[in-house]
C-alpha cells in the first residue's frame, strides 16, 4: 500500500510516483463473476436454502433433514467453505478505490479495511455448524437441532459488517469532493438502501415465525436478495472504476516523455 | 497508508449562529469533518452499546456461574424478548465499531511511529469483536430461541456466552499494549504519556480476568469482584478518557507530520497571523 507523500500534490517526479501499482487488479476483479456463480450454485445446492428451513421444525425432523440430504449439505457447505472468502479481494479493491477519493484522512479506508474480514469470518462459523451437524447425523436430535439453530442464527445475523461497509462506503462517496468523483452519488444512496434492507435480519431472534424468523420475508428473502443485488451492482460499478483508473494511468504514461523519465 | 490530500472546497472558518448549526458544519463542512464524524459515531456507538447490555438485554452485570440448570433456564426465560431485541440493536450498529477502530488507528498514524502500529491495532480490534462480542450475543439468542430446549444444552450456551465474553483476552491485551507503546515512543505529542500508562491498566485487566476459565465462584469467577467489577471500572475510566483524548487530538490536528500543536499555541498563532 502506498504511503503518505505519494499523493498527487507537487514535487519533482510526483506524476510518476502518483501512478499507483494496479497490475493484477483486473484479475482480482474478474474472480467476482466466477465466485458469484459458485456462490449461487452452492446456494441452490443446499436444500435448506431452496425453500428455507422452518425454525419451527421439531428436533426429530431436523435430524431427519440432515440424514436425508447428507451429500447435498456436505458438498454445498464445502463449496461455501472454499470460496466464501472470495468476497475479501473484492472489498479490498473497493478500499483501493476509497483511497483515491479526495479525502483529507484515511479514516474511511481504515474503517473499510476493518470490516472486510469479519463478514466472511461469521459466515464460516455458520458454515462449520452446518457441516458439524451433518458429520454425525445419528447424533441425539436435540444436539443436531442446537447446531442447526446456531448455524441459522449466525448465518442470518452476520449483517453488522455488511451494514458497516455499506454505510462507510456511502459516507466516503459523499465526502469525495472532486469534479470527477470515483463513484457517482447514486452509488452512495444505493449503499444506504442496502444497509437499511439488512437491518431487520439483525432481529432474527425475536420470533420463530413471521417476517423476522430466519425463513421470513425480511430476515431471509430481503436480506439475501439485498446482498446479491449489492454484489452485482458493486461488481459493475467497481469494474468501471478500475478500468477508468487503468485508462487514466495509461494516458499519463503515454504523456510527455520527460514525465516518465523524471 | 495514504490519504489523497486534497483540500475540500468548503471554507475553513466555522459559521456563527446557534450551536446545532455549528455542530452540523463541523460534521459536514469543516476540513476536519472526517475526524469529527468518526468521533461522533464513536460517542453515539458507546451511548447505545452500554444501555443495550445493561437495560434492554439485561445480561450485564453477568449472572452467577454457580447457578443450577433450572435457574439458568429461568434466567433465559426472563429475557425472552430483551436479548433478541437488545442484541438486534447491537448487530445493526455493530459495524460502526470499525469507524471507532479506524479513528484510534489514525491517532497512531499521526504519531512519529511506524504505520505498523496503526494497522496492527486496526486488525486486532476488528478481529476482537467476533470472539469477544458476537459469539456471546449469538449464544444467548440461541439460548432464548426455544424455551423447551434440553436444560443441559441451555447450560452449555450459558457457559459459552459468558466465557467467550469475559475470557476473550489476548486481542484486547495486545491491542492496548500496541497503543501504549506507540504513545510512549511518539515524539509528536499526540497524547500525554500518562494516557499510555492508562492503556497498560486496561491491558492488565485482561490478565486478571484469565482465572474466570478456572474458578466458578469467588472474586476471580466471571462475575467476580476482580474479574468483572474491577475490570469494568477500569474499562469505564479508560473509555471515557480515550473519548476525551481523541476529541483533544482532533481539535489540535493540523494535518502536518510534525509535533501536534497545543491548543493555546494554535490560538496564539492565529492571533499573530491576524
């Protein structure tokens, strides 16, 4: 990561120093569509997601669910375990774009950096609980239900850092005062909207039935659709910012020769 | 770590008028708006955080580790709604904690020390929330989810919750020590040296809490006079102090790289320029 002084302001050779190293960003960016296809497939493969498992299922039925769907549960959760963290490089690319914004301090990029790993880490806890429940399906059904509850509650409630990163990104965009901002204002509004859509899932523990339950309209459908839409929209917006930066850098490099040799 | 130093278009002079106009200007227009906003979020976060734990969820001060299973089940039953609503608020606002950590990391960035201090603090404290806060909340929510759950399983959730909360130590211990060392070797006078030693006090609370993994009763148990009450008092003092310290740092901030000017000297300089 670049250090202070490598900014666009003044000094001999500063134009050259201002060229941030961007090699490989495109590779990281294009891992997103591949990861999204894997996430989507794993999501559809897990029988508990296709029509979300009811929290009111008695323990015996929960145990039977694991006994009857062993292969699909294991394979979908192993896929999620392998590729869940693919979100991290994408979030880091967003951090790199925040650092190009016209801010006086790195507060927003620091805050975003603090968020990136925690969402996937909470997801991995849910993932391990699902795999654990499937490991010994003959276990006492009460214990299988406990692991299942732990997995579902953790999966549903993992929103704090997703809300955090959307709000931080929105604030960073609002404070990006320059004639050609890195992201358009609507991206900030969009992120606030997504953050709002994720809030109800935080209250998943309130009820076993209804819109707030883990299979409910707000806690399951609204939250997961919001995350999916965020991934698609931010993937496109981020891609445009990354390619624009590359074009700008190429232009600078192809500019007056003395600048390159400075 | 870099910030693109581009002065915002707004004027650097605060407007005159009613206090809420001036506060709004500092948060939205002032050259220090990023820092003031982060500080305001930090204050708002802690003002919600403690009432939620003590009043809404009523899970602090912690219950007795020695209770029998029937009493533990009863304890969950009494908080059937308080825990999921209270912790719902925690999960909704929890991401704001990243901004608090970012502001503290920024304080180290302003010091005459390597950027490694700020980064280390940021990563350690970002990690700390999972074992030190969210696991407690998830375990207690799962505990309230089914009143008819086997008491043995409820008892396991009870231990898991309070031990992961009290017994997550290293992240806070090493995090505080990193801030302490940065303050003590800093030549930019960002914070007074005594505040560095206050960080040591906070770090030591994480040492004396370790016996909560061993003792079920007495002063060292998870709800004991040392492991909980003394630590909470120290943390309370530490927290109020660092909020004030960060406030003073932002007031003195000149966006330079040398020693942070004193407030009085800054004023004198301004008068001299005028």
